[in-house]
C-alpha cells in the first residue's frame, strides 16, 4: 500500500486540479502507480487561498463519490498545506483548520513557511 501525503487534487480549490476531469485523471494515474490513498492538501494561505475546512470536506466528498462511481481503487483523504502564520495555534484550537485525515492530530505535518526573497542570511 502506498499513500501520497501531498497533493493538490481537489478540483478548483487552489492552483492544483482545475476541474473534476483533471482530478480524476490525476487519480487514475496515481492508482496505476500503485497508490491506494492520497491526502488532498490544498493551500491554506490567508489572503491568497482562504480555503475553509468545510470547502475541503465538501470537495472531498464529491470527489470520493465520483471515484467510487468509476470503481477506481483509491481513496482521497482530507488534509491541507497550511502556511505558518501567527494565528495558526488559535485557528487550530478553534477547529477552523483541517488536520491530516481530519483526526484532530498531525495538524502541521504539511506547514508552509512564508515565502519571501527578503529573508536575511545568517
């Protein structure tokens, strides 16, 4: 069993799959490669990708239903690629952010640091 723990496979959520057709094509390729589960990890970046937990869950349910309808031997699990921001602990405590497999643990398994070209050396 192989699990992909980082993918932008949910359609229309971030800069990943643009639509359901593209998501399904990505899933079929993953299944052919022997992957049995994929963690959907859309970007969560304040002011850029204001992706909400309910958005992820809704898109995930629709996608998994289509996967089941097409008999593809793969399951997509919830997750997120969350930018490390000052209010992250509060948002986690309030339940605003989805954790890996939505189990309430492993919340920063895929945190993204602020990307900047102005980070001073040393």
